[in-house]
């Protein structure tokens, strides 16, 4: 029986019941137009009101001689509008507008305003909406709500093309005067639109002032829709200022509120903006998930264009260029049918150009850039972030075409402009690359360091662990270029140190036992002294898109070897991993795959690695999924590398030299597992014996055993795990690679019927343990970020564990029980965890039934500090 339990996790999809609002015609575009948008006052529609409305509509349809009940028809159209059925609302408002013409000028004007509002939210109908609003209201409506709303709508519609911005200011000022004189409930809406206009003009502080005033009024007037939009718009301001933690908090609050009032279009818009924020911090998977959710809700054509463009960018940032082109092409078809949102066409054309350039298709990229520039020239004006993006694209194309001096001129012009922080550091980064091209190495390194400081500043705004981890994936795109530059200029140790700078940062920050010693203080003498004390060899890997590297460090040596690009290595690693997981071994084709990887990853440095060496591996990228012990040494008698060396995995180089505050826990062993099968997982036949076995190695009275119904998630926290030197789990495990800190050890149900001890709960409980053993499936499987792999093993190290043993794939129950006996025997004789685990594996391999790596190679040692 394997110690794994499959849980079906389906992506959340929004119900069609959600309402109608959007607050951002250009929301969610990184490097694009990410502004807050407008809405109208919420009118609650009760069930009884709907019944009256439907009855009225029946009377209207059944008795043509009577004047229609315009109040009922308006209420029905408004209901559909508010709840997101824009096509129905458009038909009904159009019907009411036509029927009331020459019959009832007051209701006719109300339908006129409602229809213009529907056109605004549908997108692509700006001209028609403005035409409807040209007619002045009848004397009865010359002041009050509808007069103010007319001016507010005109102001909103005129903000879109830049040449009408002065007129938009006038209309919004007129709307504010009308609201103050006779329509106070419209004032918060006007303030929202004034805040939006200020954001469009990059006056973020003025925008914030308008929005905060509007928020106070919306709360006082009990206007949840406006309140929800303003909260989201405040989030967008924080995002533009790269205060991503605060931005995401605001937007999550807005999303929850939008869902609570069933505002479907507002929910879609907020999801797009959240996706933009998550993409900005490097959480591309979450961004794609939110964009897909928004796609099921959006009815506005502009939103649909934005969704496809942002999907294209998210895939492009992950290097999935064909998928990116597919999404950009969808956006292009939609944008061509939406001439009022010219920016959408510019965005998809520039996105297609970036994708082509990333694949080395210079002619295609140049042609697409010309198309984007032409679309820009034919538009009524675009957001400055769009023109900045096109300037960056043009500079990159000039570099690619061999004209770095011209690229430098474009970037110098761009950097003199008022830019968003994200556009500025992208331009700074591109300028560093130009210095590299022109062999101005001193300027290049200074420019790279400048960008590092900018990234550190942006990262500092993120207080959430998951967000900081995700941001490392965004940072890694820059780090790859910097390491490549340092190697190319012969600064191999600087490259080695910069590569390690990004690793395990979140893990090491505020860790329970570590000092504040940072990666910038890493020195070769200190590292070699540490390795000498441990009698250890270090291999640190770095995978790059153009070329990869491995650095070897021993007590006397520092060597660097160039490796193939990450794309080629990733394919080989993935193929070999699957063959091992599928039970293949030395005698299968997998043996040759293992030998090929050995030749690439180890053989160039083999002469510096003595027999039976203790080797610490710092992996990068997909190498975190590879157990180096399984690599095949291709000599006269091919064998697994485990026969030659002891292997462990370090989270970073700096962690090996980091001093820790030695705390000696009073208790020896916490053994928890063999849970009840109410968790839904099949029982583990050997878990009971394993728990009994491992606890027997502790001195009497120094162990705590928690099993069966008592082995609950709550029991772990209640045991005060910080008082144990060793902690051992024997239970099922599940891995979540989208939200890795929701990976869990499955135990017995507690009082709240929860069976999962989640990673995000593990990190909350301080540990002083020298060793944590997770004897369950996939405890080491995680999501790979720029700073390393994150899963259950990471969570225990974040809590303070010095070393963790965990499984990369499924753990066979019977093999695990047998292996643990030999492992703890080794520990009891004073062996290190890595040496004891190697001895146990070699012993298990003697069994003919367990010779394949699937049985013995899944468990690995992870060194925290």
C-alpha cells in the first residue's frame, strides 16, 4: 500500500447567478491600463418586487391598448442590468426607451440614462452611449439624480480617449455640483469617477483622496456596490505603486463583497485585477486560474479582450510561447470587433511581438511592432503604460538586430518619463543588457545592482509568505540575466553568490533558529571552512535559458562548469523522473537516461569528488525533482551513484554556513501517525509497527506516541512540538502544487472533523528539532519557485527543523517500514541522517524485490541549516 491519498481538486468556477458590475474598462493589464471604474447606486430588488414586475410585464404584453407600466418595465430592465444580464437589460431598456417615446418624456429620459449605462458596461458602444446622453433632460429631471447621473456618465465615457480628458473633468465637476445640490447618493459615484480619472492621469495621490471621500459616503449611504468598487480601485492604486501585499488585500476584500451582493461583472473585473497582481508578483498559476474564472463571468467585450491579453502574458512569462500566441490571437479577433477600445488591439499586437522575439523570430516581431505602432497612431490616445511598453519592445528589437547604441537612446528617453515602478525597473534591466552588449561591464554591473535594490523594495511590500515565494519566480527572470553576465565577464564567484542570493530567502527570513546573516555576506573562505568541518563536498546548480552552470566547492577547490540550457535539461530530467516513478531501473532504458544525466551533471567534476564523499546538492529548477543517488555511473560496471557517495539536499549555500542558536529540546521523540481510516484513505498496514519501532529508539520517558483516533491535526499543535529533538510521522500525505502550503499530512479527524495537517499550519508552530521524518507520500514534492521547491519539507524547515527526511513520490508502506528499521539503527550508532539513510537504502536494495529506485530513492535528506 502506498502512503498517498488522491484528493480531487477542481478549479473554482463562478456561478451564473452573480451580478452585473464592472469597475474597470482597462483593468488588470500589467504594463497596461489598470484603472478603477464607475458604477451606479444599488437598488435592492426583493422577491415580492420581482413578482409584481413579472405580473406587470404580463399585463403589458396582454393588453396593447393600455399604456405600458413603465415603472415595472424599468424595474425589470434595471434588475437584469444589476445582476449581469447585459443583453437582456439592453433589449428591455431599448424596448422601454422606444415605447415611452412621445408617450412619457420623464420615463423616456430615465430609460435613456439606463440604456447609456448598459452600453457603457457592454463595452464597444461608447459612441452610441454618448449620443444618447446629448439630449438634455426634461424640466422635471433638470436637477437631481438623473441629471447628475447623465453628467457622471458623460465624464466616464470621455475619460477613455486622452483628447477628451479636459472635457471629462468639466462633466464630472458639473455632476458633482448637481449631486451636492439635489442628488447626494450620486456623489459617491462621481467621486469614484473623479478618482478614476486621476488614476488615468497618474496622479495616484489625488485619486486616493477622491476614492477615500467616496468610500466614506458610500458607507454612510449604504451603497455596497460603490463601496466594493472603490475598495478595488484603492487596491489598483497600491498595485501601481508596487505595494502588492496591500493591493491584494484590498482586491480580495472587493472580491468577497462583489460575491456577497451577486455582482457578476464586478466580480469578473476584480478577478482580472487580482490576476494582474498575482502575475506581477510571479504567481502565474494563480493568475491564470483567476483569469479563467473571470472568463466564465465576463460579458463586456472590453473585459474579454483584457482577459485574453493577460492570459497571453501569463503564459509568455512562463516561457509557454505557443500558448501565449494562441491567447493573444484570440484577443486580436475580439479587439478588432471593439474599435472603442483601441488599447486592446495595441496590447495583443505588442504581446505577439514579444512572443515572436522570445522565440528568435526577429522579422515577425518587427512586423508586429510596426502594426502595434500603427494602431497606436490611429487611436485617440493610449495610456502611458502602453507607449512605455512599445518603447521597451522597440529597444529590445534594436538590441536583437545588433543596434545597442540606438537601443540605449530609446531607453534613455524612456527613463526620463514618468513611469510606473514596474516599467522603470524593466527599463533599467534592459539598459543593463545594453551595457553588456557594448562591453561596458562596470556600468552593466552597477545597473544590475540597481535593479536588485528595486526588486528588494518591491518584495519588501509583501508580508505574506506565499506572495514572497511567488515573487521569487518574477525575480528569477532578472537573476538569470545577471548570473549570465557575471559568468561572461569571468566573475565566477560573484555569479555563484548572486545565484545563491535568491535561494531560500523566504525560508531563511525570520526562521526560528537562524541569525540575520544574509546571502550578501557569503564568502569563499567561510564556506570552505564550513565544508572542511563537515568533510563535505558542495555542488550548486543554476539552470538558465541560454546556458546553465554547476559550481563545485570543497575545502580546497572552487570550480565552475558550464552545462546545457534549462530547456534541454528539463526534458531529460522529466523523462528520467517518470521512468523512475514508473518502476524502471538500471537494466531498462531508464538506465541509459540516468547515465546521460550523470555525464552532464556529475562527470565534469567527478575527479574532485572522492569515494564515499558526503555531497550536498543545491538544486535549481526541475533538478529539485531529481534524486541524484539514482544517477547511473557509466563505468565498466554501471551502478547507481548512491554506491559511491552520500547525498543530501541543501536549500541554499548560505544555509550551510549559517550559525544557529543551539537549543537542546528536553524530549527525544514525538511519533505521530497510524491514524483512523475515517480520513477516507485506506489503512496503512505497517504504520502501527513503524510508530512502535521508531519510538523504541528514544530513552524511556523521553518519547510521546500519538496514534489512532488521538492522532489528529490538533494533537500535533497540542503536543508542543518545539520540545522534541526528533519528530516522526507515519501517515498518508497529499501534495498541492498550486498552493504548496496546502499540502498536508492526513491524520484522524479532530473535533472540527478536519483530517489535514496543512503546511501553513506547520509553519506556525516553532520547532527546535534536529530531524523531522515525514514517512508519507510526496512530503518533498512541491511547487518550484525561483527560490526553490516548496512543500511539506519546506514547511517544517521554515518552522525551525534543521533537517527533514521526506519523499519525492509515493512511498511504499512495506518498504518504508523495513527501511526505517535500518535507518534508526544507524542514527543510534551516531551516524548523520544522510549517512544512516544511505545505509538503509543500500540494505533495502539487497532485496531483489526492492532493487528499483522507486522503492528506495523517494526519501531524501533536506538540510535547512
